[in-house]
C-alpha cells in the first residue's frame, strides 16, 4: 500500500486494499495466512505529519503450541503509523511497516483452545482425542 502525500485532502482519505500474504513474506513455522489480507487505512494529514490508522484482517492457520495441530484463526489488528511529509519523497510505501507490525503481533504460543491438553510427554499422542494407553496419564 502506497500513499502519495501530495494527494491527501484536508479532510483525510480512506484507502482499502487487499494483498496476498506471499507478497509480504509473512509465513512462519507456526503461522500461515490462508487468504488475502484486507487492509483499510484512514489517512489524515496535519501540517507535515501524516497519520495512518490501519485495520488489518485476514484468515490464518496457526499451529497449536501444545498439541501441534493446525487450527483456523483470524488475524485482526489495528495499528497506528506516523510519517513526516517529505516534499522530495512524496510517496510513502507502507508495506515494510505493515509487515513488521504483523510479524510483531503474532501470538508467541498459539493455542487451539485454552483448555488444550497437548501431547502425551511419553508417547506423543494427542490427549485431546482421549487418554492415551502408554500408562503415563
Ligand atoms: Zn492444541
Ligand atoms: Zn502416552
């Protein structure tokens, strides 16, 4: 998403854009985006300062940190970005900042469910699917 600081009206402007997660290279071992990322930016300009209030949402697949199963989750985040208007470089590319904000807000230990029982430490079976028979539980 790019904004041209010369073309922001006094009352601000709203931009909507969809981009593919692959464009921003967002997938990690535990998080995969499985659909387009929708971004809506409310852009305002006052004197030389550009404010961007951005809401992002996208469907994603996360791997549970306890049982390792993938589950559907959604990414929703509101971020605020600030830039200085620069006459020499009027085009601001938001993508690097959007990418960084998304990656910083990944859940560190995603859980398929707060009550997830995880895997048996002995035999590795999924304890959410019933007790295991190795005798450790
Ligand atoms: Zn789990
Ligand atoms: Zn077991």
